């Protein structure tokens, strides 16, 4: 079982010569949307948010005290929840603590997830002053009927204003998150969303399938299941969104991202340098990701560690001067080649084992893929495996043949789309 002891050793060994990425998680929102599957809570009192912010700052102090050679930060990503809930003063305070330990490298990219309903003009200006270079907006769907059904009312004008304010502040790199499979969504509604969203010209659009897990997420129990699209309708919606966004000039990246032809994701994808991490597709090739905050995952040279997801427990651990890591995995050589194969399949839809996993024993995996070869979903020639056009929608299932924790099962088909 991996925990704080391993985490301490891994931090101590961190290579200070290479730039790292940092992820800061803020698990609070002003209200909880019915569809939300994120690790977040409603924050009624500002003291709760301040206490969490102090814990985040405490964790930065704790983690950095364990690193012998501090690297530079190349990428910083605020996620949530709604990190803007810290306010400009709160964000500034955390950045000051980070800046008192780390240097930011020359290519520094600073991204934040924003709820379009909370992007006032002064706030956008303040974010730019804090050095934010990229904003990711939760758009989901612009259709009013869908917005009512998911408990997230944000008229198109609200999204347009957020975009305008961010751009006037100088934050030019914008991502939109869209969802399909939401209650009340139809092919017509997603077609309209694609047209209206493309007209705002975000640089990147991520489009995920709505994950409905009412047994785990109490807020989702208020969604009328009768209004959810069927599995076939979900597949049709995902395909239509891809067709529409491509028709508006976006380039398809991997399974669920779209980018303008000039976006760095497109050149990364074309040159086989695309990566996929916990947040989706990225051109970030940093080997180390420090995840800070409740539920955050860190990727270190030796393996992964995840912090406690329960926010009060996370705060208590940090206030007691302890690392909040609660589980993880030390990666051996087998895990590493499997990870590389899965990443290439998810990013390139093909993999050359002689390059990515030389010498790997594929005697269990190749027979497992035989039915998919018969169904025309994958092609295997010499040392190469290529996912066909027909296989792309189920690439997760194909890739899971290389994952010792998740072998392919037909039951997983619905989750994969
Ligand atoms: C942290 S939120 C984005 C920032 C901000 N809180 C907001 O809602 O605009 C991150 C993204 O998670 C995705 N998400 C949330 N709940 C989801 C669910 N049940 N299934 C799939 N994606 C979901 C949405 O695309 C959402 O934009
Ligand atoms: S979708 Fe965003 S704003 Fe809504 S509850 Fe989830 S994290 Fe909060």
C-alpha cells in the first residue's frame, strides 16, 4: 500500500533539473449542478474556503520542504470545483506561496477552469494580472431545455460575455467543455450547440460523455432518467458533434478533443507527441506532475500518489503537518510499457510495439484482441497495432487489453461511449 512514507521518498528524489507541472484542486462551488460528477461541495461560508486555501498553502510548504532540489514550474493548472471561488486575493495568496518556493520557467503556462457565470470583467482583468494564460470554460450545452434539466442555467449571452471579458483582459487561449448524453439532448440540440459554440471560436473544445452515477453522486438523483438519451443516441450525438466541429474547421484530437488547426495540440498530435493525463489531452511532456489539494493525483518518477478525497480529512492531515497521500502505485517495468502502449493508442490510434514496448511479452494481449481483429476494429501487422475507423469509438476497450486492472468486457462498452 503506497502512502505518505513512499510519497516522502519520491519527493526527496525528484529531479530538480527538469521543469514540472503543478495541479491545484479547489473542491468548492457556489452551488452544485445536478449533473456534476466532480469532487466538489457547495461552499456556503467564506471561512470554509479560506481554511481550505490555507491548507493548500500548507501543503505547498510541506511538499517543498521534502524536495531536495526544487525544479522550476513549467505548467500550472487550477481545477475543481470552481477554483475562482478563492477570489483574486485567495488565488494571489496561493501563487505567492508557490512563488516563494519555486521559480516559474520561461515557457510558463498558467491555466484555470472557470464557470462562465462567474467571470466579471474585473475578475478577468485580475486573472490576467496574476499571469493566467489559458481559461477553460464549462459550457456543456447551450440549449435552455437541457440547461434546466441539468440544473445549470447559463444563457448564451453569459458565455459570450465571459469569452469577451477574458479576451479583452488578454487571456486569449480558451477551452470549452461540452457534454453529450445529457438529459433532453437531441441531435438537433447538439447540432445547434456546435454552431453557436464554434461561432465563439474557442481554441480547444473537449467533448465528454455525461457520466450518470446516481448511486455515487446524490445530486444526479434529481435528474429525470427518462429524459436521458439511450446508448445508441449517445453514440449518434458524439459522432454528430465530431462531424459538426470538423465542418466548422476544428481538427479532431484523439477521442474527445478538438482544436483549431493553429493550436499546439494539432502539431503535437501530428508529430506523435500528444499525451493524455488525468485532465485529458495535452502537449505537456513534463514527466512530473505535482497534484496539490484534496483528491489530487501526483505523477512522480517512481509512480502515482493520490491525496485523500474527503476535504475535512485532507485539511486535518495538512494541519497536522502530514502529507495527505492515501493511496498510489509504484510503477514497475511492466506497468510502464503498458502505460506507454495505452497512451499511444489513446493519442495516435496506433502503436509500434518494437518502439514503445520493445521485448514486451504480448502472449496474453494479442489473443484477447483477436475478436476485435475479426470484427474489423483493429489491424495487427508485424510489430504494429492500428485501430481502424470503426474501432475508434471503442479505443478505450481496445486499450484496456493492455491494462492489467481493466481487461475488456462487453459490459464496459456503455461506459466507453
Ligand atoms: C470542474 S468543471 C469546470 C469548471 C466549472 N466548475 C464549471 O462547471 O464550469 C470540469 C468539467 O467536468 C465535466 N463534468 C462534470 N460533471 C460531469 C459528468 N457527470 N460527466 C462528465 N463530465 C462531467 C464538465 O465538462 C465540466 O466542465
Ligand atoms: S459542474 Fe462545475 S460548477 Fe457545477 S457543481 Fe460541478 S464543478 Fe461545480
